[in-house]
């Protein structure tokens, strides 16, 4: 492995050598939202995400006044619960499943006047029995692939058990888009941002072993696609999101290049009317995901067809989906996976380059 590297020392004694960027240009981050590795920095990044927060606050300002609001996954800062209360919600119940985050939220709330109107509960929404039903359910458990944090299973359950008939779900829907890309063209030596290594180590320790994590590109990459884009996961929270399903799309190469994988990113409609938040074009806390497909990049020319079929099925935790992706480019067919917690480890040349047993 050439260039700078670091060693991750895992709790099970495994040591993994990873390439690390020199701090300049594009770098990789593991996708963190699917795992209970949230810390103060992660919550600070979300609380500072102006694009995301503006959209949520606008929507709450439209629907919260006089309503009973449920905030699922309120985090350390109770962002939506506080805003709903300040918009005149009749009552607010805020749920957080990570005990440390719940405790930090409790300490914050104790200092604020909104404590009179916000009921803070510790637990996972799918495992809680709440006495009330709510007019509005607000949450931000949207992944870098829209459903990867378990939004479909969690919010389908919340609709069924907690929402009144005709109640409002925020966000309204999320569409995950896909396009073909050539990562090697924009990042000849894939390497992690050193600031993200501790999250990577914690993800492996939480899962119990290293595996082929999802990796995001550290900034929006609007010029990265070599094809047009299309939807491969559509979650409609306003009706009922389906935790499992298959969607496929036929794409066309729009410029010549060397295609080695797929870019996946979200278009999040926080309210029913657009425009959506688009993580390929806007700087937000959601990173575009790179999924390796071809170990050897394939030369493509304008007009060639790329067919992508994405199948999502719940992993054995019943919340987080695993994705199986079938790709056809000319006479080449590949099936790749992007799972929540393995077992694939170094299954692609890309992941073998990123994660080397030391
Ligand atoms: C992406 S953060 C969002 C935090 C905050 N709502 C915000 O938007 O700034 C997601 C939070 O939801 C929590 N969470 C995820 N699924 C949950 C569930 N089913 N029940 C309760 N908390 C959940 C996570 O622990 C995390 O704190």
C-alpha cells in the first residue's frame, strides 16, 4: 500500500491497515448513521446543516401549531422537538434510543423553558408502547442510501401504531438516485479522511468484526456521474414505505470515461412539495455513496446502456436493509452487495485496497 496509512485496532484484537488522505482534495468517509456511533461531533454537524434544518423547520412551521407531535430520534439537541414546541405544538413527545444521547438531551431540556411541553423518552420507537396517538410524526433517520438507517421499517411501524388517521409524516418521501461513475478518474488513490477513522473503528467494534462498509465521498460531486440518473429506492412515508422491494432503472452513458461503480444519493422531500434536498448537488450531512462494481474500470462511450436493479431486504436485525445490486453494462453482468453488517469483507478490489489485515 503506497501513501499514508493508519492502523485500526479493533476490540476483538483484529488490526486493519487503511489508506488515509493527506488532507487535500476528495476523501472517503464510512457511512455512520446506520450505527449507534453518534457523538457530539455528529450531532453538531447535523445541527449545523443549514439545508436540512431549513427544510424541516419550514415544514414544522406549517403543521405543528396546535398539534400533538412525536419526534422519533430526537438526538442530543432535540432539534425538531424544540422547533415544534416553539411553533406552538399542543404537546411534544421526543424519543431517543441511544442512552448517552438521551441523557445529553435531558440535560439540555432541563435548562430550557420548553421542558414543560416536551416529554423525553428513552428507547427504540419500534419497541415502545406509547399511550397517545399523534397528529404529526417527525424524524430524520434518513440514510446516505435513503432507507439504510431503517426509516422504512421504523416509520411504517410509527404510522401504524402512533399516528392518527390522516396525520402528517415529516419527511414526506425519499428517493435514492443512482448513476454510473468512474471513481478512479476523480480519486486515483482511494483513501479515508483521517477525521473519520474513529467512526470506522467504532462501526467495526459495534458490529463485532470488520466488513465492507458503505463509503461516502466527503463532498458533493455533481460532475462525477458518467451516465444520467434514475431512482432505485422510493420510500413514501406519507402512505406506507415498503421496507423490502426491488426497483430497476435503465441509464445511458452521457460522456466517455472509465466506469468502475455506482454513485447513490438521496433526494429528500421533507414536505409534499419540492424541490427536494439533493445530496449530489448540495452540501449536507448526507454524503453520496460509492458502490464498487467493476474491479477493472470499463471504458464506456456515449449512448451505451447501464441497467441497475436494486433489491432491498431487511437484515437479520429486522430494521436495517441489505442491498443487492444487479448491474448490466453491455455483455457484462455483476451482482454486488451493500449490507448493514457484513459478512462480506474485502469482496471487491476497492474494499480489499481500503481494508488490509495488518
Ligand atoms: C440522524 S440522527 C437525527 C437527530 C435529530 N433528530 C436531528 O435531526 O438533528 C438520528 C437519531 O435517531 C436515533 N434513532 C434512530 N432510530 C431510532 C428509533 N427507532 N427510535 C428512537 N431513536 C432512534 C439515533 O440514535 C439518532 O440519535
